[in-house]
């Protein structure tokens, strides 16, 4: 059964408690360096304001581990949100208790209030019933628009949803619809591009996607585990010894040969900017060298596959993307997706940064706000933050 959406709620004059994902990156001075997640929340917030609701926002920021960390306060977020909405955003010093309750009681219809960092309280991540009740006390209705935390069973994502009439915000709905279509009825041919460091974090996704995709393109450090599993020399590249058997089984079980592995590499002596590096020309990597990116032949092959696909999903860099010299393969994948004419979806993390670095973010059909959440959804896992929302009758 479908979940209630924010537009199904009668919210005029009511306190609407919205879980947003304001876990943004900041520099050492506390200046926000990427406000994508704040911008992504604006549609739902504006809708509720326009409907005459009193909008109470709650989010986490960073990993304060249950205690107050001054550098993780949400004050810069309130300032940036105010600029985006064109109105003053009040902020509390705590997310529960007398301070929060007083601020909520002073609100007028159309006001927006941001509660302080939820994770200053250890009870948030423990989904403690008492803490959930304190949060729920602030609202009449609950909206979850934080897809990036939907795979976490926390007080603000699950506990409150079970205590108040609850619905999905516009961002949450879009994420569910786009990723759901990829899983259930993608336009074919369907290519999935998976990278990153570990096979272990992608096993479930690979197993769930393999019967559905036309092509599975593998890059990043996880590719070396697959290559070693089929007897290729990988030099000093990072591999997961305990996953070699599983990688071998996945390839041997791929009777239609959907899995594509790198056919050449960029290798380096050290993982640092300015290190000695070269291209291998073939699959083998000599001892003393570390695989740090897919090579030009692999880029050309993967580009060709992407160009003939009608749906492309991508999660995870093709190399050690944080070092500029090793980022070319990842950037080329982003460009190939932008040029493909396919329905293109990027599943969070470094892939999002790569699209931005390549200057093609606006040419991608959908960029997910949740890396871990998008992967779990594509793995076929029911996300607790979605499951907890009220059913549409």
C-alpha cells in the first residue's frame, strides 16, 4: 500500500514536525561548502509554509556521539536556509525540553523553526521511546523528507513517525519513485556502474541488480578483488582476501556475461598527489604498483556501454577520486552519463562530487541525497524510515 504524502495532510494552523537532512559539509571556519541538501528541502518547507503550518525542522549534523559539540551546531544551516527561503529562521539551543517547547509555543502560522542537532542526545540514535515522545510533543503532524537517513531506525526517523500522523515529503517521494522504477521497471538496456573500495559493501546490491541489469560495470578498488579472484595479477592494489571466493562465485554465476571488469589501469607507486604513475596497457598490474584508476581502454569500453543504455545507475568512484591525478576515470564516467541521453541516476557519495567536478550535475536525471539509503533500497531492503510512515487509505 502507498504511503501518505505531504500533500495528503490537512496542516493549516498545525505544528508540522519535518525531519530534514541538513548534514552538510563545512570548512574549518564553519562555512557551508555544499548546500545541496538544504536546497533539496526547500520545496517541502515552502509547501507547508504556504499551507499555513507552523514548520518545525529537525536534523542531525556530523557525529557528535551524544554530546554537545560547538562546531556541530546548526546555526550556519539556519542562516543559509533563511537566505534560500527569504525569511528569518529561528533556532533553538536544544531539540527537546523547555527551550524547544517555549520556542514552538511562540510560533505563528507560516513560521519556520530549526531545532538544534538531534545527535547531541545519545537517545536519538538509540530510538529511545522517551526521546521520541519528547520530539513528538512538539508536533501535530510528522513529515519525513530526509531520504539520506531513511535507512536508520532512529527516534527522528521511526520513533516519531509511529506517534503522529506521518507522511513523506516531496524529496522522499521522488527518491522512492525514481529508485523504485530503476528496480522494478527500468527502460532497457539498463547499465549499473559500481565502484568504491569494498566488494563487501556492494554484495547485496550486486546480487539484487545482476538479474535486472543488461550490464554491470565495475571499477574502484573493489575491481581488484574481482580481478584477483579470476587469476589476474593486481600488484600491490588493495583487495579483500576474505571476499575472493564470493567474487569468483559472482563471476562464474554470471552466465550472460553482464559483469565488465577493467581491461587496463592507471597505476602509481604511492597513493598521493605527485606520485610516480603510468598506464598498464593491459589487465595485469606488476608488483610494486598500486591500481588507482581505470585506464583509457576501460574508459572507452564503459563509455560505449553507457552510450547504448537507456537507464544508467551509478554509485562509487572508479579510482582514488580524492587525489586529482587519479580522478580522470571517475570524471569520464560522469561525462559519459551526461552525454548518454539515458535516464541517469547517481546514488550519492563521491559520485555526486564527481558529477559536480565534471560540471554535469544539471544534466543528470536524478542525483540521490542518500548514498547508503539508495544502495539499501536497490538491495531490496525495506528502509525503516519509509516503513514507519502512515499508509494511504
